[in-house]
C-alpha cells in the first residue's frame, strides 16, 4: 500500500507547520523591529513584568490541561514546534554570537534590524514567548496527574521555564551602578555603564584605602640589533644565559623608593619593585639597578653591554578596597571588597570593579559596582531545579544499569 | 626546559598509542597481542597524566587556563573514554579514533608552544574556577567521543553496515556530555555572578556555550521524537563543530572584542 503524504495543515500538524509558524514569528519580529525604528521591545518593570509572567504561566498551564485533546493545543505543546523554536533561538543567538553587540552605529543595518541588540529585539522576544508557551504546555501534561517517574522531566523543564522567563523578563529590573570613590572620601552616587544621569543610592561608601598587589615583575632582556627578546619572572638569585651573556639577579626589592641621594630604600607599601642585575660577557662584568616605572610612564631601560635590560611590572594579582558602608537607615558595615568577593548590603551586592589604571598601585581611586537584582532568587531556583534534574538523571541512570 | 619536558612526554605518549593501536589491530589475527596493546595504549595516557600532575605542581596553579592547557587535558582524557567504552560495551573501534584525536591535540600543542605564564588574573582566582572548567572539559570529552562515534556510524551507514550498538554509543555519550555541559553552563553563571556581578551578560563565550547547549538539547528532543537515527548521526557528528567554535573559535569572531573570556591581555 502506498503511503499518502500528509497535506500541509492537515492533522496532525508536525514539522512543516512548526517550521512555517516559527519562521513567520521570526519574520513578524523583524518587521515590528524595523517598523518601530529599532527602538526594541517594551521593557515593563516590577510589578508589571511579574504580572505578565504569572498570567502567561497560568494561561499556558490551564490551556494545556483544559484542551489536552485539541489538535492545535497538542501541536502547540509538542516536540516538533519545540524543536523549531529551539533552532530559531539558536539561530538568533548565532547572530548575537557573531555580530558585535551594543556597538552598532545609529542608522546602520545592524541597528535597524536589531542585530546588534538581538537579545532585546522583537524577533528574539517573540520566539522566546512562543517557546515558553510550548514548554509550558508540554510541562502541564507531565505535571497533572503527578507521577514520581516524571520528576526529572518536571524539574528540568520547569527549571528551564523559570530561569529563562525570569532571567529575560526580570532583566529590566536589574540595576548596575558604578560608584567612584577616592581614598578618605565617601560616595553615594552611582552611574550606569553608559554614563547617563547619576543615581542616588540608599547608602554611601567610604573608602579607607585602596591597595593593589602585583605578581613578581618580569625581567626583559632585549637586543636592539636583532630585536630578539626574552623574559623571566624575577626572584633573587635568578641566573640565566642569553646570547652569550650570563645574567644574575643579585638583589630584588619588591617594594622600594629612591631617596634624594639616589639610593634605594625598601618601603612596606606603595613602593616600586627594583632589581640589581649583573651581566657577564666575555670576561667583562657590569652591574646596575633597574626599576619598574608607573604604568603611565615609558619604561627607562638600562643598557649593559649590547643588551637593554628592562623591568616590566607584573600583572595585578589582587586589588581590594577597605570600605565602610553606611545605609540611610543607619545600618553600617566595614568590609574589604575584592574581585570575586562581593559583599551584600541592604539587598544590594557591592563589587570591587576597577581603579585608576594609569596610577597602578598608587591609585587613590576605586571603582565599586553596586548591583540590585530582585529576580535573582527566582533565576537561581530555576538553575537549582535543572541541576537537581541532572543529579536525578545520574541516579536513575545508575539504577537502571544496575538492573540490566 | 619546559618545552623539552613536554616534547618528551607528548612523544612518549604518542609512540605508546601508535604501537598500542598497531598491536590492537594485529590482535585480530594474533590474539596474544591484545593485552600488550591495551597496556601500551593505557601507558600512553598514564604518561600524560603524570606530566599534568607534575606541571600543575610546577605552575603552582591548576593548568586549566590557556587553550594549550585545556588541549593537554583533552589529549589525556579522550583516549580514556575510548578505553572505558571498550571495557563497558566491548566496542573497540572508538579508542582508535580517540587516540587519533588526542594525537592531533598534542601535535597542535607541539607546534604552538605557548608563552609560559604563571600569573592568574584576579577574576580567575575563585573556588569556581576548577569545577567550572573541569565539568566543561569532561563534557567536551564525552561530546568529542560522541561526535567521533557518530562519524563512524555515518561511515558505516554509507556502506550500509549500520549497527544498533553504534548509534547507542554515540547517543549515550551525547546524553552524558549534555549533562556535564548543563552543569558547566550553570556553574559558569553562578561564578559570573560572584566575579562580574551578573550571571548572564550574553558575552560571546556565553552565547556560544548556550548555542552548543541548544544544539544538543535539539538532538535529545529529535531523538525522543523518534527521528531516523541515521540522520541524527550526521547531526551529532557535526554538532561538535559548534563546540569547537565555542572552545577556541570565539576569539577570532568580530563579536569577541569585549569578551571577558579572551585572556590575552595587552
């Protein structure tokens, strides 16, 4: 018996209908994007985005359950549409992964089509909303009636729904403000990355001290004749041979300052590294001090024989700000802010962000970033549900292979 | 001195794998050669394992930062997957591909010895560093093996010799890889919150990690919808290309100019 090929839009709908629908959604998204002159999607804040999401969740789940046997709802919550939408999100992300984001010139094609802000563009938003509908309906079928064997499916899909929806719709309520503070002063004004109008924060940050630690400097040997160079991490007693010369680090002062008579005096903090180098070549010896210059200055090489010897500053190892944070409600907190070690205060998180790079270790300025994200707990709930689903997967997988 | 040590270790490993593979192939005719072949192949991997341990100690930090260092881990771990698959499912062809892939990674490292740098920038000094990278590494190892298995299945398919176990191997490796990819992605997000202030900023590396995750998510759904397994072997074989772009291709894309994942600072 010859198989009769199903007509387009003849029940049950499958991949062709799904791909057409998805393509139409993406196309519509681009048309709205162009029609709205690249303004992008409306960005509702709390409580409106939360209301919209709650409404979406309730509608999708109840529609999925109430019209379980309706062919259109079956298709809306099915894998073919889900797959098409996943591929559409992947393709739109591909644009975002290739076209530089948030940098396009006004009026350029990338800006008008929303390509340079793809993740807040209409095509992306529409695709994600349809994907949430698809995922939600599929989820509703596994939720009711609840069965233990569906737990992994529920955790993964519900976790993904929550993380994706709250991450995207909650991004409008994310506040990231940079507070510049000088040593001995306090600041309570934050600026956005785009440097728009200043925002008053509900607390102030007083900077006691900014300090920067560097890795050991690099000793750079340079031969101007051949433009060859080599470098080493400096430590006292370092010996090496290069181009027929023997190099020895006689002394290494990690932190010192030159005095008025030209000698070097070690200081506990805020000094510069210096090394005393001896170079021997063809029975001749030469010895001299080489120091690191500030990042803003041009390094001064020391010429020994036909070699130039430079001391290159090490990369920053750690930088931290000793601060006192004082809230408008009278609450205070003393803390050390450091990269990777943010501090929480009144629902905000404070991060060590940067410093005056021209001044390097002598910077008196610290840039502190204050971040407030009311949606974070919801997104993390989604993350942990997905991870729990993964742990269950291992557990079930192991149990199954034991039975086998 | 570093370069010499790596060259020695890499060469020793590659010789062990090559001889081990030859003995393995010869053991079809002379079964007595089977055991020495397996032992030699495992020795090759063990040499690299010892080298990594020594190198970690020498650097004073986990050797997981540069692309060359991650390739070293791959070269060590991919053959291991091949050995485990042989042990568990009695499928011996996968290990040859795995050793070949590992040799390829070692050769890249031999041709591009990287400037050796012990420093770790402040953002990378975090307890998240090791779990994030290790989980990704294991995930990529499984997916590389899955892709290799799928490519072998495609080859068999073209000669009309497909087997049920063949597509099963590529399928299970893909599932395992996907689970690790998911953990890696979420660990990365949790770390980003601590280091950069937000869990997701559509940084090019994040975007590409998300893309590769979606590629395998799509595979799993296509598979559960009973799409022809032979077509899916093509898909699985090619999916690894997305991972490769994410792994080292991102640095060359125009979008990477502001990425926090390009560690080559001025």
